[in-house]
C-alpha cells in the first residue's frame, strides 16, 4: 500500500501552495486520471470542480475539499471527504483535517518592511475592495501588491501582517492555504471573524467586518509583531507540519 496524491491536469494558481507542501513533505503524486483505483493504495486528491468518477474503486480514495460548497456531496467511490475548517466539516459531515505548513514554503527573513500588510486575495469582490480602499486611502496603510513567484515572495518578505477578508458572508471561513502562507512568512494574521479559526485561533487577530479597519490599525501599532509572527510560524510549520497532519488523519 502506498500513499499518493492525485493532482488535476489543469493547474489552479490558488492551489500551488498545496502542491508545494505535498512535494516539500516528500509525498508522491500522480495526475488524477493516472490513479490506479483498483489497487490497495491510498489516494488523496483535490482541486475545484473535479468531476472524476471512482465507482467500484478498491483503493482508499480521499477528497480534500479546500473550497466551501453548500451543495457538496461525496461522489461514488470516494471513501472520505476532508475539510480544513471545523465548522464546514461539521455541516457537511466531513472529517476535519487541519492544514499544516512547512518552513520552506516561505521564510522568516525580513526585508525592509516596505508594506504594512499583504492580503494575497482577489480584491475585485466588492466587500474586499471596499474595505481595502478604506484601509489604504482613509487610514494611509500601505498594501503590498498581489502576485506570484518572485513578486509574491517580495511582497510577503516586506510586509508586517497578513489580512484575510472573507470572499463571501455566506461562507465566513479563513482560507486554510492563506493562513499557512502567512505563517510560512512569519506574518501575524488579521482575519474577519466567522466560522471556526481552529487550529490557528491563538495566533489570529479577529474582528467582524465593521471592526477590521480599527483592528488593522491597533495591530500595526503593536511592538511585539515580530515575536507574534515567529510564534505563528513555529506552530504551523513545525508543530502542525503538513506531513504530520496528513499522517495523523490517516
């Protein structure tokens, strides 16, 4: 029996960190259509809008659901569904598996702190864009540009905190990969409150949407942000290692 991850042929940019964690953890992977579903292997696959069928499979097939779908159902042949938010897992009857990190996903080395915060999320959504504009234009807070690869690395190395604004009020959950990314770069996480923030709760500054602007300002005034960020990094990237969380869930 082998543990193997199943990857979609289509590359989803927002899932790149997940596959980096798989590789950093030393796990093997194949494309989903290459999975030997009649073996005794364990396959963990993920990806949005994955519609593969596994009817009659003898392999232990696990779908790690990283999105929030109100109409999700477990497909034929899938033995388990994993979810990295405790509230949503309970709602759909899935298994809660915390998203762990890895030190090499980011770095604790700091730049010159050219930006007050990074958010690394799509800001074309009205509720995000509205608040980010207030934070930047009204409060004078500098916001790092989004990007991938070297551009993203530069933004995160040179930011002081990470801000998470929910994409939807209907699914008020912290995106697990964004929390892990913040920890990988030792950035304290400021997040809009809502569903469970486990297992990161102790390391998250949270407020409802109306209070986020004030929370950003008070957090940036804290004198121990570096220490808070390093503690977050150690907890997620060492205690909650990706490999440790996967093996524990199995």
